[in-house]
């Protein structure tokens, strides 16, 4: 079943990914055959995962979560969904990004 997932790396950073087969992908990461990012930060542990209806949906969630702050990712993993919109608001004094 397709899934989006977050790994906690040994250096305390997060890695966000999506896959068709979560168990197989986790084995790849653990053995150093996963992403280059995780290969350099072993061991990694699964911090959060969510099955999706399709690979397209999993990839869409992956791309969305990539743009989130650590605080927003932490809220997602805790299941603190009411906090997500609050964490999406800009910090006071921070200008919007230039386009």
C-alpha cells in the first residue's frame, strides 16, 4: 500500500519520503541503500507514516511536508492537527518570500 513517512535520523533531522511499499523502503533505508541523505545519517527510525489511496497522493503529501517547519512536522506526528493551521501562519515581522 502506498504511504508517506517521516524518518528520524541519527543526527536529529527528519527525512520525508513516499513509497509504494513502506516495509521494503524502510529496509532499504536501514541497510544504507535508501536515500543519500539517510545513508549518511544512520541509523534511522520510523517516526510517522500514513497509508494513502495512491502513489500520487503519497507523493503529494511528501512534497507538501517537505515545505513544512520542524514544529509543523512535530505537530503532525503527535496528531495535533488543530495546531497545523496556526503553525502555517507567518511569523510576525518576517516578509513574504519573493517570487
